[in-house]
C-alpha cells in the first residue's frame, strides 16, 4: 500500500542524510534524546536502551534527573531492574540542559500539555522546548513530538520555530514528525513495546525515517498521511472514551431517578456479544487524558467555525459527576441524622484509576474538595498514594484501613483498588457510597451500601 503524504516542499532531504540516520538507527549508533522523563518519557527511554540505543534524557527538573542517574525509579510502569541496568551500563543518562542536542540523532519530546482554567490548550511546554532545541539543530536530525495536542501543532507551531531558529528546513535539512503516546498506567498487558504506535509526518522522508525509528522498539507501527492526522488520531481516541463514559454517567443519574440499578442494567446489556462495549459510571474522570484532551479538539474546531457538541456535552456531564456524588453523600448522611458539616468521611482510594499511584485530575480529590468546603472532616485510605493535597491542605493516607473505616460516618469508594478488602469494609462501615460498583456482588445483609 502506498500512503499519500502531503509534501509541503518541492525539494526533499538529501538521500545521504536520510541513509545516514537510517543506517545509524539500524546499527544502534544513533543517540536518542528524550525530553521529559515523566510517565511517557522514562518508559520510552528505558525501552530504547533495551534494544541497544544510547539514550540521553533531558529533564529540567534536577531532582528527577538526579533520581534517574542514581537509578531511583519514580514511574510505576518502569521496571526497577531494567532502569538500574540501563543506568549502570551507561546507556541512559539524564541531564538538565539542551547543550547535548547537537550530539543527538533523534529527539523525542514528551512534555505536558495541560489546559488553562478556561479549558483552552496550554502549549507553553512544547513551545519552550522547541525554542531551546532550535538553535542547536543540525542537518539530518529527527524530531518527534509525543505530547497530546490539537491537530496542527507540529506543522503550525513547532516547524516555524525550528526553521527560524536553526536556519534549516523540514523535508530538506531535518525530519519532523508526530507520534502520540498511548500509555495506560498500570496496564500489565499493553506496554510501550506491544502497543501499536501511530506515526505521522508532512513530508515523505520524515515519515519514512520516523516509521523506521519506532519500528526498532514497537511491535507494530501504523503510519498515517500527516502529522495533523496523527494528532487527530490521539485526541479522537480519548474523545471516544469521554463520550461513552458521559453516556453511562448520565444513565446512572437517570436510573437513580427511576429507582433502577444502573450496574444491573449495564451488566445485562454487556452480555450482548456484538454491537456494544463495556463502559461504567464513576465519580468523574481523571488522569492526564480524558479530562483534558477532548478540549484540545473542541478549541481547534472553533478555528473552522465548527461546534463540537458531543465533546462539549460529554465534558459537561463528566465534570458534573463530583457534585452528583456529593449530593448522594449528603442524602446518606441525612438518613443518619447527620449534617455534612458534622460528618467524618473516609475516601477509599484517591488515585484516578485502580492499582496506580497517580492522583492527577482525580475525581476523588474533586469530591473531597467539595465536601471539605461544606465543613466535612475528610480522610482517606489508599495503599498506593501515601499523601496528597486538597485545597492546599496536605493529607496523609490512614495507616490502618479498618480503624479508619470504623471511625467514619460515611465511607466513599472512589477508586476500586484490587488489594482492598471491600467485604471487610462493608462489615466495619456505618454506611458506604460505592461510586465504582466494586461491591455490587458482595454480601450486604445490613444494606449499608448505596451504589452510584
């Protein structure tokens, strides 16, 4: 199959430059730079060392850089032994400056792309990194962006900065591409290596080089016709999840009005062997993708005078779930004759998903904020998260789950960690609000549990 690629230049990069970098990639003499050693960058860097590449991580947080150089792991998806081996063998080092850029053959950018408080894209990290790379850029280098962003970022933001700052031209002097990260923290089945990798570039030589580069590490690489297409692939993947989660969240609120068990409805619907996928409601959406990424496309679509109604509505529904949880918690407390301001509430699990230590954008924290502002005394137990901050107030996980449950007026299950004994929790608690449906098949003779 011949893939059509938009060619923005009449000339192309010299065969010598392309052949040289491909040869270096093939014999592992290419030096790989990874900018940002977070949950995407560090696993990727370690994976590259495992197939023989020398990797230099550029991490502007000096504490993280020092941790890497000391082989101290801070990312759950990285194997301690693999990190230690990479560091001790000299295949992975971390630095906190861009002085090494001329020595690199491939530069992979894995920096955050948050939203502003007005839900607009914040590309300041990408812009800053690109500006710092540009003066050091030389002929024949590959630059690939992995950060989630709106379609057009690679071509419309990065390319002009790189070309102006270096005096070089994409497609003639250097290679530029986009390849979205597909990291799923805590997933034991799909890792960096065996998760299909989409790549896109807006000139054919860049696409050829970036495809070959990722093929050395990833089992299957999927090329698309442009960087913009690859960028849209990424945001669509998370929009798909956001919309479907919003659908079941809305169904949960309707079932509550109709006095029906949403978990029963969904479990039965999911027995259909075709035409349906499993999605379940929850206290909201968290993490680095679903709460943020859809708004990148929503914002970009306005440039084309297009209103992405599904994306906007899904975001509104999902963002309303923490308040809905607070509403149900207040009702449960009232049944006990307690005002929220007098209640002691324990949260079971605060990570944004099960069996990980990441509480970024966690809906549990959002619910905690709302209840704390109502005067409730808040505590939590999470075996993965030893401490966190709620409205600038530091909290530490309870040391003993059983004691904490017994002392609480209400327990709210906000993360369904595998190692928590929920049967024991039911026995000890005065009342439980289960927002994850993890207790729905457990014995509850005293009817202590209310499902979302």
